[in-house]
C-alpha cells in the first residue's frame, strides 16, 4: 500500500503580510530553510514516497524550490480552490481505491512527530478520517476538537476563551480513506465543512493524539517560535550554520544559539542576541544590535541600527540608527531611513519607505511615511488615513506641552468637529485645559486665543483632506521652537502625559467668539455712503460674522464693491468695474496708509512687499517686520504691534477696514489705489528635488542678497524673495516689480536659474 500525502501550500497568509505578499506561508524561511522543507523531511523519515503539493496564487515559489525533488508532484490552481479540491485531484491522479488512504498536511506547519503511528491507528480502526491532535495549554486561537471514546464529535474553530472546553488542538494533519477522499471534492474547506458534515452523517471520524512538536505558523510570533524550536534542537535541522558556541566569532558580541548563513557579512562589534536568524547575503554593520531578530536574505542592517524580536524582509534596508521593535515586520525591499523607528507590532509593506526620523505607529501599506512636519498650512493629509482621530489626539497632547490652556476651533462640518474633539481629548489627557471655541474661522481662532491669553490655538478643517492649523499665544504663527515641540510629539512620542487624577478639563467657550464679532463691528463704518458692498465667500461662518455686518451698513444704490474672502476667513480681494480685481497686498497698503496718516506704525510679515516701507517714509513712520516662523525673540516688538493690525491676517477685518477708510475719507477704491506706490506682486511655487537650502546657498554666492525668511535678491527689474517651504519640497518665490509683466518675467528667470543649478548639482 503506497503512502500518499498532499501538502496544502496555498492560501493568502493575510495575518503574515507583508511577508506573504510575494511568497506563500509554506516558503517562509526558518533558519535558512522554508517551512515546507522541514515537513518533507518528516514525511520522508516516516516512509512517505508519493507527495502531491497543492499551490495556487504564488505557486512558482514552491515549484522552483522543489523542482529537483524526485518524489514531489504539483497540483496548481490558477485561483484559490479551498483545501478540498486539491485533495480530490490528488486522489484521482494517484488512482486511489476505497481501501487506500491519503495523508493531508498543512504546508505552514512546522512539526516533528511519529506519523507512522497515526497511520497505523487509522488503518487498524478502519476510520473514514483520522484527525491528528495534540494537547495544548493555550487553546484560544487554535481549532479544537471534542472527543468521546476516540470519536470526534465536534470541531471548534478559533473558539472564544469561555468556549475552550477541550484541550485537544488539531495539528494540521489528517488521514482520509479512499472512499472519503472521493467525496471531499464536493466541499470547499476540509476542517470546517467536510469533517463536520461527515460527523453529522455518521462517518467514522476518529482522533489520534500525537506526541511531538506542532507549530502552526500564522503570525509573526509563530515564526519566532518556529526558529527557536530549530535553534534549541527540538526540530531536526542541518547544524552547520547554527552557532552554539560564541567562541567561533570572537569579534562579535554574540549570545548563542543563533543562525548565521555562510554568505552573511557581519562587521566586528555588532551585537547578535539569542535567537537571532541571519539569512544569506545579509550585511550587518558595526554597532548594530540584533536581539531575537529574523533577518531574511539580502537585507542590510546599517550602523547602530536595532532590531528587537522583529522580522526584516528580503532585500530590506535599515539605515544608520534605525530601530524596529517587537512584533514588527518590514517587508521585502522596504527602506527604514536614518534614525527612523518602527514601533511594536507595526507592519511596513513591501517597497515602502520610512523617511529619516519618522516614527511609524501604524501600518504603512500605501505610499511612504515621512516625519510629520508643520507646513505653511499646518499639518495636512487625507482625512481618516493620514489625519486620524488617533493622530489628532497626539497633536492635542503635544500642544499641551506648550502650556496649560489650548484654544480649539473647527470648520462647520461633522468631520472637522470630530477631529477637533479628538485634539481636545489629547489636550486634557496631557493635563491641560481645552477651550472649545466651536465653529469659527482661522482669524477668529487667532483673535480669541490672543484675547483669552491662552498658550496656543489650533483649528481643524476636514473634508476629503484635513488641515490642522495652529497659532501661538499671541495669535500669530508658531515659533520654530513651538513647532518642534509639536513635531516631537508626533514623531517621537515626546508629549506630556497625566495621571487620571490630573486630566485637564473641557471648557465650552463658544461665547468668546462674540468678542471677535464685536471686533469686526467696531472695525466697520457705521454706514456706507454711495458704496454697495457685497461679500462673496464659500465659508458659511464668514457669511454669518462678516456678511451680515456688510449687508447692514451697505448702501443699496451705491457703486458696487465685491469682496472675495477665503472659506477659512483668511485673505481678501476686491473688484469694481473701475479698478478690476484688486489683490490683497494693495488692500492692506490702503489700510497701512491710513494708519501712517494717523501717526501710527505698522507691523507686517517679513515677505510683505517693500512698497509699504516707501509709503511709511512718505508719512514719517516705519514698518516693523515679523517672521513667519521665528527661531528667536528678535521680532518680539513687531509681533506685539501686529496684534493691533488684524487686517493683515484676517480677510473679514481687511474688507471692513478698507470700507471704513473709503467712507471716512469719502473716496472711491480707485482714488485710494492712486495714492499708493506703483507695485505688482507675483508669487510662484517652484518644486525642486534637491534640498532647497543648498540651491539657495548657491544663488547667494552669485548674487548680492539680504538675509531673513529665506533670501532677498535686489534685481534691477525688481525685488525677489525666495524661501524654502517647510516641507522642503520646493521654494516659494515672491517677486515685487513695477508691473505684473515684469514681475512674471522675473519669476520665470529665477525659476530657470534654480532648475539650472539643480541640474548642475545632479551632473
């Protein structure tokens, strides 16, 4: 009687991804050999001569490995066919009779047992099916069987803890009679469909409890258990690469047993801890620390990198100082850049990249993860995937590190409010107070944060993408030191934590936004004479706060001025038939001229056009400048003065201030513009691949320049400001000239210059 066996080597291995994205579970390496190789060893020692291997989605990996095996035949399915169809195909291909039998072994099973005893039991008892089991003290997560007088009476897949009434777990080995094998093709799954149906229909399904080792590899932890079993000698394996004596490698800090492939290159001084497995062509640099790690073929472990009880896939790279912690998996060809961290249990999919200093706290399946940075618009990303409630809570806890009171507002929609409340939960969990301003514009949040003397403020604006913007306690942009605190919390978990007795409070402070509305009403003229003002905005909150004021003061029969204000309340432009479109800079200059005429100075952002300085000289006043992200307190006086000029940052305040100037002086918008210096401003973003700072340094060596937020180039055709954007993906160029045509030409010229320098650097 021929001993036939079918090894089921298909399946998707979802719980082991990304390691099983390109190879089936049966082909995952354990101490240099795939799991299926150990199974074949056991089968051969037990006298099995005819082996059918069933594979599907990733069959080539199996067939390539076993191509030279004389006793292996393959049953390949182009689509997943369950566990029953391959058994029926193997029975038919081998010409089984009813008196014959066939053994089924799961390909992801690492085991060592006496199968001949199980086969003898099956034949002697004339069973239809024999289920090989083993006693376990950890039944939850296994498939259990209930047994009465050697008969299997029930199969319990993955039972709840309270349902673990049996200690017998299926080993992943089954023996079927020829008559049973002919019936199996009508079912999909052997264990959960065919065997229970045989029990219900009176089939003779018996239990054989075996001695030995059984490790069903379903998760990353099972791989470590399997490797340890081989290293400890519980599973027979070739001994030549298993290191049981540290004296063989005196240049390493080695704690045996470990497995090191012959072609691995390990630098002196590396630390190799107990249970570590290092595959073929692996490079381990000096100072690296591997503790119970599984490093697959071709991987690179950089200097001072750390891997603790984690799996590093084929061809993956850990650069200098990177760290991967317990239970994590780094997929094939993935890159963990310098000083990046993969936290416990996180999976990095094949080919993904974790940028320098980034910290992966959740799986990276799509794209790549860069360190969270506060950009020009705050922290932005896709709602629900990049910006999640979890992310928002960490942002809140990080904000609490800036001080004890944080103002929080949101755009008027459910997603924005949900993220804002998540931020608030993070603030209170860190022991600070969260002041909820409710639905409000960005300028309203900034104004209320400053008036309430809070430590900082933030606002959530979520649609398909989410934006979480911030302001300092003075209502102006955050300083660099404040940004670094928030980024440190997001990227490295460096944020405040509080015990349950010291959580902060949520304060409903929506009434405070009334102060902002009062400010707008005080800014507006009592009424307009001969001016019909109209507000155009997509922001409902802007309409509620500013639109109603404009509607109340506007003259019904006057000359129309249409103001366009962004949905978040920032930025404003105006349009009349006489002037055409008038952009924000000129509207701000109208307001500045009025302050200068009244003997007052003005504080403006560093990159605001220098036409304001020429205008200030005309009235004997001065312009102070504040940085968009100060690295020191050098602009403290300018920031203090900026609180008195909300029209610079607030679209609603700008529109109302312009109307007040026109009404008080009884002039038209065209007449106000005629008093301003000639000026045209062009703004352009230029994407660059190289670090922008390097390109700007090259320009600085060739051109006369002044320092500040970026560089300032005084060209004879105008003034050019260039600064890197915070994401370092390009530069923002702002050109001031006497005409829009000249400003655009200057933009073109310096954009070409930057690209030439970039290409020269690549060459």
